[in-house]
C-alpha cells in the first residue's frame, strides 16, 4: 500500500496547530498511511544532509516551494491519485524552514510543487499540506468534504 511522508524542518510546538495537523493526519490515515518526520533547522549543507538521511528509500520526493508548480485542489487530487497508484507509490513531501529548502534538495527532488504563490511559515505550510492531502483523498473518493 502506498504511504505518504511529510518531512519537515522544525517542530510544531503550538498546541492548537499541532491538534489541527494531527486531526487531518488521522483523517488521511484512514486511506493512506501517513507520517511526519521532523529535522532540526540548520545551515544549508548540514540541513540537506539531515533531510537526505530521512528520505525514505523508494519514494517520489516532492519539494514544496513557492516557486514550484501550482495545482488546484482538484488537480492535486488527480496528481496524488496518479503518484500513489503507479511507480514508487510512496510520496514524500519536504517542507523547508525559515530559509526554505536547501538548493541541493530542490535539485534532488523528483518534482517541486507550490502550496501557494505566497510564502508560509513552515508550521502553517504543514497544516495547509495536511488539509490538502485530506481534501485530495475526499475528492478521489467522491466524498462531500471536497465541495468547493
């Protein structure tokens, strides 16, 4: 079965935000195993090494960056459905810290997507990603949550 990994720089310390992320993760997990992996923020080279060390061996690596390819929620759902049903099947989303992702990680990623043309703090990006993963699952399953 395909799995989803959110590999993120930094920890979520705010209880309300942590609760919201956990709630969406629990909803996503009804359909796909999903996990979060956190690494401590650092300078570019050590940060790249820490992120690369945590990347699952056989996973489609998606760097999240404001300059990445934007998708609507519906297009993201189709994209996720395709990625989880073919090829590696496992998808890892990588979220940077205050300075974004190291250039080497952006180059190493299989593709780069954008959550928005706006820049979000890593904590908020993680919440938006988890909500969009849940929305994508509901779109793929034809469930009512995804109504726009």
